[in-house]
C-alpha cells in the first residue's frame, strides 16, 4: 500500500504530494485552491434547473460569467436575496449560498411583481 507521511492509504495519490497539500496532476493549483474556486461559482437549485429546462433557457459560458459577476457585486453590497436581470430573463438568487432559486423569461412573468428580494442586479 502507498504511504503518505508514514500512513498507509488504500489508494494511489494522483499527482505530486508536497507533504502538506496534494496537487492535481498537470495543475499548478492545489486541490484546496481548485475546490475553493468551485465553491465560489453560482449553483442552481433543482427547482431552478427544472424551470430552465421547462422554459428552454440555455446559458452560455459568457452568460454564466455575467451571473457570477452579478452575484459577486450583490454579495459586496450585503444582499441576501436578489433579482438578477440578464437579457430577457430574471433569476432569483440566494446570495449567501450563491444559488439560483428560480429563473423565468420576463415575458412569462404574469404580474411582473417579485417579492422577498432585497436587491436587483443587472448582469451586463
């Protein structure tokens, strides 16, 4: 069995091990750095994923970057639940969890009233 710091492990480590932080093979970043970057990305709740699929809303990488930037801005201002407007689509986002709760085309919003939000961010 391979050993790390004198402890037998039941797996073969991927990449180099520098004694403190494992590194991903072919990457200069540590696992911890890569994991932190992933945690900082916006996630979608299962409800939001269903709504995106039902409403045929597809997001490009550039649009995802715009949403992430909008969430970063809202977070800096202390927002908790924001309406993020991008193109002709509205996203309700829980800012502390960085999670899109729901999404809908503006044309489909019946009354054009959004409740339980504390901010609006335009993702441009």
